[in-house]
C-alpha cells in the first residue's frame, strides 16, 4: 500500500470538490422544486396529471441512474429535433446533462418522500382548521406542510447522502469532478486502490458532515 500516493491523490482529487458540490447543490435544489410539482400532480384529481406523475416516478425509480445519464448525454443527441432545438444549448454540455440526470432522479425519490410525509398526517386536520376559519391553502401552509417537512427530514437526509455518492457517476460523461479526477490519476499511476481510497475518504467526510447537520436539524424540529 502506497500511503504517499494516497496522501498526494487526496489533495489532487480535492480540486474537483467545487465541481462536485456545484453538481450536487444544483441537482438537489432543482430536484426539490420539481418534486413539489410531481407531488401536486400525484395528489391531483385530474387523471392525466395523476397518471403522468405515477409513470414518471415508476420509470425513474425503476431504471438505473447510470442508464439515465447515458440516455440523456448520448441518447438524446441521436435525435435531429433535439440537436436543432434550443435545449441543445444545455444538452450539448456534459455538466448540464449530469445535473439534469441527477435532478430527474432525485425528484422522483424526493416526491415519494414528501408524499409519504403528507400521508402520515391526520387528514382531519384541514377540516378542523377550516372550521376555525382558515382557508385550505392557509391550513396547508401553516399546519400540514410544517408537519410533512418534519416527518420527511430523516428520509430526505438519506436522499442527500445517496445523491452525494451518485454524483460520482457523472464522471463517465467526461466531467472532471472528484471521481473524474481520480480516474485520470489512475490512468497515470495504475494504482486504483490507493486513489479510490483517497476519493472514498473525501466522500465519507462529506456524508459525515451531512449526517451531523441533519442530526441537529432533527433535534431542533423533533416533537417532544
């Protein structure tokens, strides 16, 4: 075991931390926003919207993220209509293809987390709130939503950890984030064990930080 190589690789891989965090942050924010729309469609009485949201979640959760990344980056480029459209400005860039794939993936899982949080709340609370003069929107905003968020915190923290690890997959489409840099080092040193140990330590530290942050959040918002 070459410990010097692990040490040197650690700091080289660390140069890709900014890109990794940018991809993770953008994907989580956009995915959270998209998941809210998916939940609204899922809870809608409109059959078309409900079916679309169910199908979206089923397909995304039922297929590997790796396949989704390949399809967005390599597959969509095969269609002339896509290459000639305005969306090609985004889809021709590996960075944005990676963000798009991770966004769609986390949106499907996060929508189920939010929906489960809402379902865990006693449904009669809205009726009780409206009986005291609240509108349904106000009752949702002040009573249901805060409770749903509180119920969803543990599951969503796991989703963030999974996203941090999943972000390493975007290296397959030439993005030089941490895993991409690690793969480049391996191609020069032919020492995958040492290099991936260095990369694994960084991912482990990131996930430890997220875990500690969410422990404090759960403690703050826990129901006594």
